[in-house]
C-alpha cells in the first residue's frame, strides 16, 4: 500500500510525501524492487543523480534475484 501511495505522490511531484511512503514500504518489505526503483526516480526528479543511480542498481539486483528464484 505504501508503495502505491508513494508512486501516486511521485506522479504528482510531491516528492517529500512520495519518499515518506516509499521508505515505509521498505520497512514493511525491504526487498521490494519496485520501491527502490521509485525512490531512485524520486531522487532523480530532485536532482540527486548519484543517489538515484544507487537505487536503480539495487533495483536491478533485486529483479535478478527474483528471476533466479522462479
């Protein structure tokens, strides 16, 4: 649920609210790849490219791990 709210706030350019909900989604489920990707997008929108790239890399790693489990 928190990831969905974070995504909604991100789309509306309410970055602080987006980040709050996305971080909460990671407390609930730390390996949720989607939340890491959305946090990366939020960082990028705020001009924090280095932080964004770290989250995108983690997103890719988690997606690979998920694929291996299938």
